[in-house]
C-alpha cells in the first residue's frame, strides 16, 4: 500500500470535496486500493491516526453504505472492504434521492405557504423527481451494457 500513499492522499482530497471528512476520505480510498480488505489495525498503522479517528471514519462509511465488514469464524476481528453492491443498488440510490427530494419538496411547500418564491427549489426538486423516475430505466440500460461487454 505504501506505493499508493501519494495517490491515496490525492484522491482523499477529492473525496473531501465530495463531502466526506478527511479521515473517512482517506480510509475509503485506502480500501479502494486494497486487494481484498483491510483490518482496523492495518488502517490505524498505515495512517498513524488515533483509533478513535479511524473508528469514527469507518463507522461513518458503514452508516452511509460505502463500506462493509465481515468477520471470520466468529472471531472479533473485522475485515473492511468497499461495498460496491450498495454503490450500484437501485434501492440504495432511490432511497437517497427520495430523502433529498422529500426534503426539498417539504421546504418548497412550507415556503409557498409563507408566500416566498420557490422557483430555484422547484427546479431542483423537479430534477430529482426526474432522476428518481428515470433511475430504473438507467439501471436496466447499464445492466444490459455490462452483460453484453466483451470480457477483458
């Protein structure tokens, strides 16, 4: 992993710009570079961060569905990896769009009741409503594309 240290930092900065904390950003990118999975101890040692900082980062990544873990044979040691299935799950993506769209819709309704213009909110809300409606079609098209791709 040492050979990727510079890239982990570089891409960690990108993930920060997308809204992740600095620690969560680096841990996620580290796990993207892992061949299989990483242990808590490996992550702490690699970043030389406190156990608390690493634990918070991992728990956050798990809570937002980017990372998952498994144990082996009932042992306490956890092995962390990127949960790619959740990243491309229609249910997961739709859930996030519904939450955001629902929030925008509620704010728009409350502002309208107060006589406040909501043109910008209406634009964004209609965009997310369209994304939500089109997502099953996009997912189906994507599945057809990857099923018909030649093996690399």
